[in-house]
């Protein structure tokens, strides 16, 4: 398992560095935007918008200037660019964990060694989780640096919980991609199915936030359990959301392991 883990890290570190740089640059850009607008102008612009549009911007696009710099930075985790970056990474490393190895034939060489299938997929999962963890750590450090720069006095523990929420969400997305990879023979097939599921869930969450009759169906989406802005604004730790995301990813990883052990290669 350690051999597979270390070997897999070699394939995930390059995109991890790229995504880290993009995240830090994005945080820098967000900081410049806030510094240019200032509290008064940002809040004034928000107040001019209709209530439905304000709700949409807050829930789906991370635009909460009325909450000050803390709310502004916290809501970056809900920004589409942030979601797309982390989702793309989580799916890419997860979908290619098994199916790409089958596609290239490398898995036959690896499994010819005294390595069980359980150890193989466990090493792949560990490499994916490690990459996502490092990205989230970079994001947390970027958030803390931004808060210090702006002189924010908020409780930093809340931003740690915010990043935990983000970490658990993208671990679940990775678990879905690994599961598709365990059933498929081509990485493109696993990536395509993963993207379709995530887009569908994002759409469900989007509609449930802006359309009252659909609000009761929001729990279907995994994004329903991801509300980083409110962790900082309400100063409450969403333990229930953490539990749902953790149990969901654990169950899917387990299914992936069982499916991989029983399938033909």
C-alpha cells in the first residue's frame, strides 16, 4: 500500500501545485477587489439589488459584502471558480486512480507484485486524500494571511471549521470519482459520469436555494451540506453536515473497494 501511495503521489503533485497557485492568486484578487470597493460601496451596491438576486448571489456566488471582510473571504469557498478548481482536481485524481491504470495496462504490472487489490485501491485513495488535504491547507493559510492583512479580529477557529467543511465536501466528490473508476475501464468514462453527477447535484442545490417549492429537496444534493459563509457568520459548527459528508465518502470508498476486488481486469 505504501508503494502504491508513494507512486501515486508522483502523479498528483503537479496538478496540486497548479491548483494551489490559482487559489492563492484568486484570494489575492478577492482581497484587491474588497480593498478597492470598501465596506460602504460594496454594501451600497448590494442594497440596490432585488432580494431574490441578493439571495442568489449569497448562496451560489459567494457575494456577501454586508458581512464585512470576514464574510467576504469566507464566502469565497462558495464561489464558482473555487468550486470548479477543487472539483476538477478531486474528480481527475479520483477517476484516474484505477481506470487509467487499467486503460494503460500498468495495473497488470503493479498487481504482479505481492500487492493485494485492497492495498492498491487504499494507496490510491490515500494519495487522493493527501492531495486534497494539502490544497485545503494552502487555502486555509491563504485565508488566514488575508485576514491578518485586513486586520480582521474574527475567531480563526471558525475558518478552520470552514476549511474542514470544504475538505469533507471534496473528499466526497473524490470518492464518487474513485467509485466510477473502480467500475470502469477508461478514465474518460469515469470522469464523464462523475461530472454529470456533480452537475446534477449542483443544479438541485441551485434550484432549491432560489425556488421555494424545491427547497425541501435540497438535502438530495451534497452541496446542501456545504455552507462555509454561515459557519463564520452564524459562528456555529455544522457537525451534522460534517457527519453526512464523512459517512457518505466512507461508504462510497468502501463500495469502491468491494467492486474493485470482485471485478475482472
